[in-house]
């Protein structure tokens, strides 16, 4: 890969974004250390997806700054963008393109090291049960299969920052979800940073730290054990209780 | 919706609002959401930006276009033949769209999950198309109203013209419904296209034998029966022609009977979900429609409504197991030998990165390569037209038809050849994001690639520029030098226009900047550089140029008029660069998002243009990896 293969540190400073009068992100400040898995949780409309889109440059913040390893980010910083990917819950693929051709083009555009990537691709396709479909058009696949194809392409690139929007609601089967978790853990060992959003509180515990967004603000950002200790005296359903409070409490 | 349904709905709405009002927190949140939703000026503003100049220009040129056009030259019959063709188009369009809605629609996507009867689906699909078909009233009112005005008819004449216009609409609906129910395999698209083309061709060659042709149209075409009643029965006093109303009434009545039958017999056998596309409802109607001539003539349109390929996982698995053993993954890119010669040639001028970028942004499309030879052939074929028809019978001046054919073929190549699917932003998960934005692809590198390709294509298009120049210069006795000069001007316009092409492509992937006073200039810039915004911009530029020239010439300021002309010329020539710079600034400064809540009209237009033409290579099926 053309980019550096060093862990990436993310820093958000008072990032604000609103759509009309509705604030999607309200002065969000976060520091994510390299080699962490971060789960972003929150209710519908809390700003989870907007946060990820800001991090990729799809959405431009109204104010505030985003830094990767201390360097300010904007969407024309291709050197930084080659070090990350974002996979939406509905992958954007060409319906007429075959799985292999899609993967090939993604590797080319990320300028990935092909000798290493090709082997990874075969392994990933095998684990995601996608080998039978390599020449099938993406438009003829189910949503979960198309997601796996897109996932295999980006995982094969293996940049420093992995971002997923609702990966656990992507239509993947249990085997696919298991493979996904295994690969994320492996990536962590290689120093990758992983951010994912989820509505399933049980799956937030898969992360090192949890960021609770509520109405565009960071309500909590800590390790899961500490969140549990703070909010429900260490009860197993601490996150559920926290959300119940947020749901009932004043805005 | 029955009265009981309506009452239930009102009751539900009332209770829901009461529940909201009961809690101050809920009410505050509700008000906030409503404030975001209610922006009454948001929709009218872009409509006004487009509509006002279009209306102004239409009104300004209304007299010139119609009075000095068809009516003055050919009389009422000339106008009514065109109206008959347009109403035939409306009836065929009704049939095609009703078929499409019965096969797939957003509404079907929703109802496929709900216990909704097929009868209800058929009724609502018909109702929706009937509502849209009211647009067919517009040309009828326009044409008949103008005839009434030009013939200086009294109130009775105006009332009859109005009644005939409304009846035209009803006949179109009735005819459309009849075609769907009684003759589903009727090639509606082919008939609509050929009738419009036939009329255009007939008028281009000077409309010979108009009275005879008018009688044929009035007799043979259902949309012509009412025109016959108006033109011959009312305007010329042939009382017996009023009997033409009888078959028209029969068609309307039969149409409504067919609607009842449609509700009775429309039966959905099952739904198919196409990923990223649509829900398809399988029914006998579609089977019949699929066997029509339209399918042969418009295979790409039908492709969207076709079921996914019925290959089972087992079949694919067997096929692929052998493939895996035989080759490695790294040969998955299409074989170079599989590419067309022009594509191979243009890649010699691209870097490796640009070549990859081209593959991704065009989704491996080689459409340009396939269209180019056809367009060259068309251009060569129209050159002899100057010898056969040096001028159109009944018209002064040279024959402009060959120029128009060349120009249209050029525009076709330009539009269809530029298939940049990477700018496409499918609607998924409540948002539209352009494909390129998710990958590390920059604004400047896409721009560079597009300019590079345009330069390469300008060289290939040189013969076509010369043909266009020939059409312009040869009829007025120009020399070969003159042809070369005009050809060079065409080439310059083509290259200069690339700035607009790139600007529009990017602008359509962007949302509208925030509605704040400080952002007003960006909002205007975004609106002006979009597909819809360019139309009023062209019209305004034309108006300013023409009116400015006329005013200055009338005031006797010849030198100022020349300067004004040069200044406006320079501004227009520089506009592509200005547009590109503005869009680039919006992109780089983060004034806009690359996410839209819904697809823009321009984006939808571009996408539908791009999807209509596919490479023959892709038409055969999924592209295979290299052998």
C-alpha cells in the first residue's frame, strides 16, 4: 500500500453539524487512540452516521476540526483518505459489476500492494462464503452477500482506520458476522483503529470504548466497564438502563 | 378511501396530536421537527428560478414560434395534425407507464409487504397515471386555444375548443387503458416514437399534400377524431363530421369498462426483489407486455423490469470451483484484448492511476467506443442530403435538416458516450451518496481525467466538426478555408464546454448549502451549476445578449454594441472555467456535503440518460474475467 502503515490517532475538536435547525452533531470533541475499537451508540437521529460521514469527508462540519495524527483533515486530503474506509449499511456498488471486478477496482483505487492483497482477498472470500459468487453480478446478490463483497474488498485493502455504519444490521448471516468480528480483532492486533455504529447494545460490548451520542452530543465516552460502574453500579444491563434514562429524561 | 376510513384516519390524527400536546417535552420536539420540515420557500425557490425565465422566453417567442410557424404556413389542419400526434403519444405513454407501475413502483415496494389486494393496487396505479396524464391537457389547450385565437372565434368557439381539449385527454386515458387491458402486447413505445418522428419528418419536407394527410389522420387516429370534429365540423361547417364524436365516446366508455376489468383480472403471482433496484411484481400482464415489439426495439428499457438471472447458487458454485483452480485472482481485470480499439488507444495517454479511475468512474463502460462508428456513419450519410434537397420546398434559405441531424447525433454521442456512473448516487438508507465519494478519489484527478479524455476525443471528433462546418458553410457558398475555420470553432466550443460538463457532474452530487444569508452566494452558485440551473442561465444569457444588442443598435451606439458583443462573448467563453472553479471551491472548502437527503432532479436525469444505453459486451451478461 502506498500510504504509511502506522496506527492512526483521531481527534475531533468541537465538531458541529446541523441540517436545517436540527443539530446532528453539537460541539463533539473526541480523542481516539490508535489501535482501539470504538462503538458509537445512540438512538435514531443521535448523529452516529453523521459522525462517520464527517470523519470520511462526505459531510462537511459547520465548525470544528478533525485531525488524523495531528494533521487537519478535509476531503481533498487523499493521502489521509487512503488510510481509512467507511462501509455504509447499504454498500454502494455497481449492480452490473461482478464481485471480483469490484474488489479489483477498490484495490486499484486504494493503490494497495497487490501481491499481499490478492491472497487476503481469496481468504476473505472463502471465510465469507463468497467464493461461489465471484463472477456473479452484485445486483443479483442478496443485501447480505453484497455487503460481504464490499467488506472483503475494503478489508483486503487493510488501511489504518476502519469505519462501519451498522455492520450488525447489514444483512450478513451468523457465519459472516462471526468472520467479521474475528477479522476486526485481528486488525486490532495489527494496530488498526475500528469505529462502528450500532443500535444493538449487546454488541457495543465488543468494543474497547463506547461513545454514547444523544441528540448530537457526546453523552458518555469511556470503557464499557466504567460506564457500567458509573450508571448502574456495574449491572450487566447498564447500557440499557442508561438509554432508558436518556429516553425518559429531558432533552 | 371510504368515508369510514377517512373518519378513522381523522380520529387517529386527532388522538396522536393530543398525545403530543399532553407533554411539553414532546411538544417542543414536535415543533422542532416541524420547523425543519416546513420550509415553504424551499421548493418554490428553485421552481421559480427555472420557471420565470422559461415563461418569459416562452411568452416572448410564443408569437414567433406558433404564428409564423405551423399555423401561418399550414393553417389549422397543420396544428391539429401535430396535436393528434401528441395525443397519440399521450395515450401510448399512458399505456407504457401503467404497465410499468403494475410491474414495479415505489408503491409496489411498500405494498408487497402489506396485506393489500391486487384490485386495490391496480386501481391506485391507474389513478396515479391518470393524474399525471392530465399534463396531456396542456398541449391540447395550447393548440386548440391558439386556433380559437387565430380564427377569431367567439365565446361558443372558445367553449367548444375547451371541451374538445378536455375530451382529448379523456380519449387518451380511455385509449391507454384499453391498450393495457385488451392489447397488452401493443408496441406503445414504438408507435409513440414513430408517430412523432413521422410528423417531424413530414413537416421538415414541407408537408406536401396536407389536406389528404389531414383527412387520413382525422380518420385513422383516435386522437384525430375530435380534431376532425373541430376542424371540419365546427370551423368548416361540415355537420356530418360531428358524428366523429361517436367513436370517441365509445373509446372513453370502453376505457372505463376496461378499468373495471383490469381491477378484476390483475393478479400478482409473486414479487422479486432486485438488490439496489426495485420490487418486481410478476403477473400475466407483464408476460404479455414482454412479448411486444417494444422489447426488441428498446431492450435496455425492458432490462430494468426483467427478473434477475435465474442462476441458482449450485450452478454458480460448480462453474466457479473450476475457475478458481484454473486461474488466480489477480487476472480478474478484463483482458486488454477485450477492449475496443478506441479505448485501448485513449489509455495510451493515461497514467495507470487514471486508467483505473476511468474503469471505476465509467463502471467498465465502453459505450463511447460502440456509439462512435454509428455516429460517424450517420454524419457521412447526411452529407449527400445537400445535393438531393438543397432547400426545403416552400421555404426560403438552405436546408438545415442535415445540420440538425448531425448536431443531434453529436449531442447523442456526447450525452450517451459520457457514461460517468461514478457520479451516480443511488438512494440507500435514507440518503444519496455519490459512489466516488466513498473511495479515495479527488476532485482534481477526476477533472484532469475528463479533460484528458475530451482532448483525445476532440481529435477523433475532428471529421464530425468538419461535417458540421460543411453543413453551415457549404449552403452559403463558403470555401474550404471557411469550413476549416468553422470546424475549429466547433472543436473549441466542445473543449471549452468540458468545464461545464465537469462542474455539472460534481454539482449534482452536492447538497444545497445552508439557508443562511452568509451562504446565499453559495446557494446561488450551487443552483446555477446544476442541470436545472443551467437552463435559465442559458436563457438569461441569450436574453441579455439579444435585448442588449437590440437596444444599443436602436440607440445608434454601434461601437458600444460591438464592445458589448465582444464582452458577452468573452464571458460566455470563460463561463465553463468559472463554473468549474466555483464548484471546485465549494467542494474543497467544505461548503457542501456529498450526501443528499433525496436525489436531485438533475442527478436523476443524468442517471436515466446513462442507464438507457448499454454496451453490447455487457448486454450479453455479466462481464467475465480474463480467460
